[in-house]
């Protein structure tokens, strides 16, 4: 027998969860009584992206436009529109726009709320991030 849902059908308009003109958005699942949170991240700036960070839950990245270079632990993963990348719980990860043009992603957090611990204050603008170790000292602090 199917399990009965605890939620009701709902529509959340773009203006309710995305910042107009900012190319960003956050929709926490706890407000919808669900176990996932959505983040939208988009940028037109090559080399820009979310700083190296961790979550206490898995995250699934879906690239909807453009190309990105991910660092997930000690792995470097290049992805493009239509690709999906997994960021396991408690593994340092981040990504940058490889260009040309816009990078747009919808990131699915397997948690009813967004919990993030940043490990680096900003990307090194002089190069594309190649490994997590280049951004974190052994003590867990940014270099």
C-alpha cells in the first residue's frame, strides 16, 4: 500500500523564493513539510562560484545552463548543462563557472533546512580551483 503524503500540493512562485535580479534563490523544505531544500545559483562571471564548504547531508547539483568545475573532496569534476554531480555529506565541495557565458544550477539539499559551514572566504581569482586541499589547511581553516 502506498504511503500517504504529509503534504498538500503547492505552488511557490519564483518571486517567493528567488531574489529578483540576483540569480539566486533559497527554498527550505521545512516550510513545505518536505525533506529537501532547493538552492539556485547562477552567475555570468567566469571563475565565480560558491566557496568551499560542507553540509551534514548529501547535496545533488543539477547544471541547467553552462559549465562548472567542481571540487568534491580530492576529486575535480567538470560538468555541463544536463549533468548531475553528487556532493556527499561532510565532504568539502564547491564549484566555479568555467564559461563561456552563464552558469546556472539548481542544487538539491537532502535536508529540510539549509546548513552550511564555509571553509574558505573566497575563491582564488587567479586560477580555477583544482583541489580542496589548496583551499583548506590541515586544521580546517582557510590558508
